[in-house]
């Protein structure tokens, strides 16, 4: 049903470019997949004989596909934090790793988020799907009782979430301020998750992993169906796919030639199509900014003899992370390059590609400019650079002067000009090595030229330290 309705929409929709972005205050959907690598969809070169992504393909036909998009981290929580706040996560307590199962909310309720900023403009807001940014003000023992602070306190009127990932030990959904469907305070631990930890055993409906994508997508659709069309809405939808364990829906199981990993990608595509169809059914697709991206690159097991679905997909010929070096967790581009497609039918010409250097952290400032605000105060989204003009002029070079990224261990990298400097000299960590790559001539990061260009290393270290020392990297130009 979803595929038929969205394909009808695609054939009927007429797009037109506009001279400015703010044709009217648009609805906004951010769709963030989980661990979806750069090369894992049709618009980024995935072999259609292995997987098919017709709805994501339609999105690319109706929007701008960014070939030079990066996250701020090669793991989940720091990217999600930076996306929502426009602030690098290493400015918080999260210097390395991710938010764990019982960790408190990473976002300070006083920190502006895309959600809270849009709420002030009158938007209706919701977050559905994976959260992975913690709950409560302090570390907690369980999710019983009222959750405060939580997503409802950082910009979202409605929240229906998976606390950490599809098979986390909580194994329940959270709706607004509590466990969804909680019947009593009884706890009965049982079984084991993919990670070897025992499920907590709340007296509440337990998540059925292969149905989580469909369940969360339907919750998002239900919310879209009840929004007041007299005011705009913002939906942040965070898919649980394709994060391990790879457990596709019964509907898509066996449907790809790339094993269950490919089937799980099909679940993402179905979800995208369903959301687009729901918005179109309410007559809102023409005035909706739909942003599709991922939190980091694909996760590829180091032991290739261990036949996890990711390895099987690789052996079938799916280039999960394209030609980039490395994968999730590491500081190289395979863990940091992500797909990013932005469609805004009322204003933006579709079917074009852009080489502009953009980041998931830039969504805050970009959404602000789409809403007519080009100069956010530095305390709001301090590390976010708008790429709104790249939607109108995708052929133009990026205006982002620099980008700081980190890996799972907290190791940082700086992109500036054609260069990427990898620097372990972070407070609290012993320096290991410096690496320098020219991504224009060596996109695969094969040739470390740090010894050949000591002056570039020095320039990069000076700029990186200046960014660390200031609370707002938007105040710093490319050179000092």
C-alpha cells in the first residue's frame, strides 16, 4: 500500500525552484537511519541487483543529494546530540563513547534544540524511534515512574521512543514520561539480548525486534495524522535499522540479494515511503522539508570469518561504506561519511547533486535559515553552519570553513580546506600519533602526509585548539 501511494505521488508531483527559501513556514521531517553506510542506498551507488530503495530514490529525484556530508562522530549518541543542539558533543561530559543504558539525559534542558527553537515559532513537535540520549537528571536504576527530564523537556511535545537501540536491555518503548503500557512496578529479568545482557523485565509490552521499524513508523504516521494543519510540524524520526542485531521484518525477509542486511535496508526504505505517503495524504508534502541521513557509517565486524549479516552483505557485493576507509567507531571517513538527501518540493529543484561540505550538525542553522533566521546568536547552535543556500545553488562550494569530528575513543579529526588532520592530543589522553590526509587527492586516506607538510599540521593544530577553546566554532574563520 505504501509503495503504491508514494509512487503515485512521485509521478504526479510538479517541482519548481524559487528565488528564496521561505515560501511559507514549512513542515520539517528529519529521518535519521542507524548505522546506514554511505554506499547503502540507490542514490549513493548501491547495486540495484542487490537491494532496491525506490522511495529513497524518489526522495533524491525530488531533492538535493549531498556527496560530501559527514557526521560529527562515528558513533551514535554524539552525532544525535550535535544534530539536535548544533553543538559538538565533546563540549559536554560525553568526551568518548556513547550514552549507556542507565545514563542521564545528555542534553541540558536549558540548551536550545531544533525542537525547542521550533516550538517557540509555534511548531508542533515529535520525536519517534531511537533516542539514545539518556533520561532523567542523574544516573538511574530503572525506567519505572515519571521520566523527568526527558525528550518532552528538550523540545518535543510527543515522544515514542526506543531508549538505546532495538535490542537494548530495557526492551520496552517509552511514551512521553513513562514506560509504554506499564501494568505494574514488578520487574522479572529474563533471557539475554544480542549483547549478552539480561532483559530488565518490566511488566509492560516487550518489543518484538522485527516489528520495531513498522511499529515506530506507524506511531509517527499516527502523529502526523492528528497534527493541526493550521500550524507547521517538526518530526524527528530515528530508525533502529540497520544497527545490529540485524532482524528485518517478516514483510521484507528474504527480499534482497544481500541477505538479511539488505532486507533490513528495505525496511528503512519502506519506512521513508510510508512517512512521505502520510504527509502527501494530508496535502502537506509540497511544503515539507524532508531530510534523510544517518548517524554514522556502517558497522563492519573486524573478524571476517564471523558470518554476521554485514559480512555476508559485503561478500554479496554491497559496498556498505562505499570506497571510504574504515567503518563505524573509527576516525576515518567510512565511519563519518553519511548519505544526506534534502527535499523541499515547493522551493528546491530536485534531482541534483552537491559537493558542498555539510554536516549533520548543520541541520539546526539550516532549518533556522529556512525559517528566515540567518544569524542565530552564538549561544544557539554554536557549531552549526547553515547550508540552506546550497539547496538553491547546489553547484556552489561549501561555506563551512572547518569541521571537527571524533571517534568512539574520543580521538578528534579536523577538516579544513582539502585537509583532514587526525590529532590524538586531547586533554586527558596520551598523544599517540598525528595523521594528515589531502582528501581531494587521496579520498581513501591511504597516504599520511603529515611528515611532508609540517606547516599544514601546525596550522590545523592551531585551528583545532582554537575551536576547542571557544564555545562557538561559528565565530572562527578558516585561518587564524
